[in-house]
C-alpha cells in the first residue's frame, strides 16, 4: 500500500484520429454517444479536440476525447494503448450490441469468454480496438496460477 493521495477513478481517455468528421459519425451514429465539447488542443492550438460521452452532460469517468491529426499513422507499441473497453450490463446486452454493430457494417468478433467477463471486439474508423465487456462475473477471485482456470460465478462461496 502506498501513501499516495486518492484519485476519483478514470476521468477520460484521449486518442488520435485522422478524420474528426468520420470519428464523430462513428461515435454519434454507430455508438449512439453525444459530442459534448468541440474545442482545440491547448498544447497545439488549431488542432481539433472533441469530447464524446454516453451521456449528454459528459460527466468525468465516461468521456473519450480525440485530437485530429490527418497525416498521423502509428503502430501500437510501448506508450500506446492496445484497446479500451466499455461496460455493458450482461451477455444479452452484449449480444444486442453485436447485432447493432453488424447492422452498421462494423466488423465485430464473436462473444468471447474472458473468465471474469464476456466481451466482443471491433475497431473505430482509424483501427483503434474497442471492447464491450459484461459486468460479471467480476474480478473478485484469482486463480492459484494466473490464467490456469475458468472461474465459475455460480460456485459455492462466490461473491459478485
């Protein structure tokens, strides 16, 4: 344990896109999110910086923001994010999302069992990997050897 001051959790995640109009359409039309702020990158004036949120008011903890750099190209590696995940309530909702994404011509994976949750994966227009993950069964149990077993949420003594 450390004596670091407390945080309130994740505030927002910022990514880079090559076309803000395409990214905005993806968040609004495909994901059903709201564009809650259109501003510029204060460290690079003139570079668009948009904020997207699942709620119209954009509370901290759920926002995803983008800087637009039309000529950028990158490869994930050290210092870069591999993917990020949005939560959904349960597997039924996950399957509804999968159908919804497919209806918008988004390639989406099959439902995958990740031991602590189930999820699907897809990408945004620039290839950034997204995951939708169920709430349960949760992270409250560990295997004796990490990755060695699938934990049954209905097992005696399991707490969600």
